């Protein structure tokens, strides 16, 4: 009788069809991923467009974000495409300039998490022993620390500066990177070519940088792209709670200002919806790119994603004849 394909069956079918499997580190991995995954192309296109908007914000924004150019909560019009906020400042100009801080925090915090988590994961997975135990226990300590409480403490002690926000987000998210890279490094260090290089006298630094790091780099990049989405969401979240840098304009700051200015009570949806939609689109785009890269690294992950097209019924020709 019929049955639904299991994850192992799907993985084996895709491996036969030429999927990249679990072997990272091949040349042109990112280019191959973009060619084989349409969602990666869409996500990367959106990210690049938002980055270009942030770079050319002074040129794109029609008004200054420090001057009143209209009435309070003025509705969208030909002169103000997204209306104005509670101070009469053009919302479209604020939205364009706000992309700079949100992107800066997202990319910088993800880079911090990648450096810390990648270093800890490689050192723990490659050298093992007491170093592995020590680093993993430190990782466990950071895992159990409540994020919001840690952010409040850091903001109270060191101030709500942008650099502090970037560092604290990076410190929060490095643990998952460390565990992921550690598991992959443990697998890579047992491969034949690594053992062969070690037997002919290759030192630890050469093994790590020449053989291990190139193999785990694509996985590290894919995880970092997903971390960018998490960092942007957390920056928006903590800024909305009033813990962000008060001197900078970000998408989270625009959402906070709209609630403090009673935009909802004044039916000024244009002060709330545009920055929220911008955050959602950017997070979704980064997730699409990161998920596509994960799929390329490990086809078994595809069955875990909620996509109907990934599930199919198996043919019954051979089974009915055997029965």
C-alpha cells in the first residue's frame, strides 16, 4: 500500500540527483547555491537593494530627518509618500535613514558572533580534551543567561551606545555558532586527508587553517547569515523597549516613537506599519538566503522546512507487483 516518503528516502533520492550533500568547502559554493536555489536569489536581491538604499540614503531621502516638513501625523500624499510622524518629520526619509543603523547592527553583531563562536567551536572541536570541556561549560553558562536581563544590565552599566548594543547581541548569539562549528570540526578532523597530513608532521595551525577551516567555512557563513536576521530582530526589540541608542534613528526607534506618540490612537498607521514591514522583509530575506545555504550543505534539512513541495508520494509499481 502507499506510504509517504521519509526524510532518509528524500535525502537518498536527492543525493542520487547530484545534491551537494554534507561536504562544504567546495569552490564556488555560494555561486552554486544561488544558481540552484531560487529563494536564495530572491533573498539576496532584497538584501542588496536594502543595502544600496542605506548607502545612498542622503540622496534618496527627499527631506532632512532633523527638520519639521509637515503637520503632525500628516497622511500620506504626493509630497510625503509615507506621511509624517508626531514631530512633522517625513516618514519616508526616516525609514530610509533608519535602514543604516538596523543593517549596521545586524551585520556587525553577526560578525562578532561569528568570530567568537567560530573560534570557540574550532578550538573546542579540533583540540578536544580539557579545552573542549572548559569551552563547552563556558558556552553552557552563556546559554542559560536570560537575554533581556543581560541587555538591561549592560545598558545600565555601560550605557545605551551602539557599540554596546552590537557587542551584547554578538555575545548572546555566539553560543549556537560555537556548538554547530564544534560538531562539524569533530567530523572533519577524523577524515583521512587530515590524518594523513598530521602523520607527515603538519602542525596544529596548518591543519586548522589549511584543512579544517575551508571545510567549515560555508557552514559558518550560512549560520552567520541566519544570525544577521536574529540580530536585526533583537535590535528592533530592545530599541522598542527603550534600551537602544536614543541619538540614532533605526527602524526599532521609529516603532518606539510611534507608540510613544500614540500613533495608533491617532489612526496614523503610516507611522507604525512601514518600519515594521521593512524589518519583516529584511529578516525574511536573510532567512531565505541562510536557509538555502543550509539546504545546499545538508539536503536532509529540507524535509524539516515547512514547504509542501518537499513532500511527495512514492510510486507503487514495484511494490504492488511484489505483493
